[in-house]
C-alpha cells in the first residue's frame, strides 16, 4: 500500500465518521431548557444607602463633600472586606 492509497483510505474513514456523527446529532430531540427568571435586586434601605443616594444626587459637588468622601470610603472598605478603622483585611 503506497502513501496515496493510505491517505485516501484515511480521508474516506474520516468522512464516514463525520457523516455518522452528524446523523446522530441531527436525530437527537432537543428538549427546551426551562427559563428561570432571576430575582430582582431590591436596594438596601439603610443609612449608608441614603447617604450614597444623596451623594449621587449632588453630582460633581459630592467630590468636595467630606461626608460623601467618608461614605465612599466605608463602601469601599465593606466591598473589599477591610476593617474601616485600620484599613486591614478581615
């Protein structure tokens, strides 16, 4: 068996396997996946949330407001898992 004949035989086997796999995949019946609605996030109603909303309404003026800066620092610390007094991770 020479190289050309071996290459043709390999190509025929490959095509036969590809056709078989395609026919098997096409004969499968796909069941629809049930759609589950994600729960809507409810905003937290707390003193920090009220401060954050107040700072948001202030716009660029909030950059100079010391209360807004302190609130943002507390929010960052809470998000990053740091102790707001020492700045170290918990």
